[in-house]
């Protein structure tokens, strides 16, 4: 008789249980207690002097008998006058006002009156690089009757000079690139 012997091997299963780590990863973020900041000095902003803005006094004295001319330049690169007429033999006071808001390095304007026979394009070209001189270079002084400084939005400048001999003269803004749009006739009669 054959005996079938069944040996049952029992497998020992060893199960290693890993201790379940508690989610106790304590946050060790030990933030340093915020140091007490020394009290910021009270912003002792000096009360702005309520200096009433004095009415923009013209930079020059205007003779009583002067012919007064007001002309405006705009952010649209334009003068509001294309012609200025003045009588001969009298002083002239021209006030250039910048009616726009752009600063003078972006949309600056001046007003330059050229002597008779001076080529406007040549003058404007010579003036282009003369930023430090208000775009009226000393090298061109002999070609100019009168010129304002360069102004930006909200500013103004007044010049006083004697009207030259009767005739037609050119005026322009000599800020680079402006004279094609900003020019006109200064007529003395
Ligand atoms: Cu201009």
C-alpha cells in the first residue's frame, strides 16, 4: 500500500509591521519671535508750506508800449497761430505757452524767430543736436532775432525784443522734428 503522505508545509509569513508613524512631524518652524522694531520715527513730514503760487511772473519786464502776443504750443505738435503781426518801431512781447501736458524732453516747444533770408531747414538741422542750448545753438546766434527757451506742458516763457525792420520773417519751434509742423510767419508792418 502506498501511503501518500502529505506534508503541509506551513509557511511562516512574517509580516513586518512598520509602526505607523504618526503624522506628528511637528513643525519645528521655530520662527524667531519678531523682534520689536524700534519705533519708526514719526514721519515728521513738514507741513508743506502753503505757498500760494505766485502768478507766473513774466521772466522779463514788458514795456508799456509793447505789442503783446500770446501763442500756444500743444501736445499735438502745433502752434495755435501761423501768423504773428506786429507794428514796426515798437517793442514786442511774445509769450509762448505750452497748453499740453507732455514734459519738455518729449514734447518740448520753443519759438525762434529767424532773421530774413535764413534757411529754416538748415537752421533746424543745426539746432537738432543743441539740446543743452535750448535748440538755439550759439553757432546760429547771428541767424536769430529772438527765441524763447524750451518749455514743457503747463509752462510758459516770455521774450521781449524790438520789432525788426518791416518785412516777413519765419518763426519755428526748433525742437528736433517739430518745425515741419510748427512754423509760421512773423510779419512786421
Ligand atoms: Cu515744438
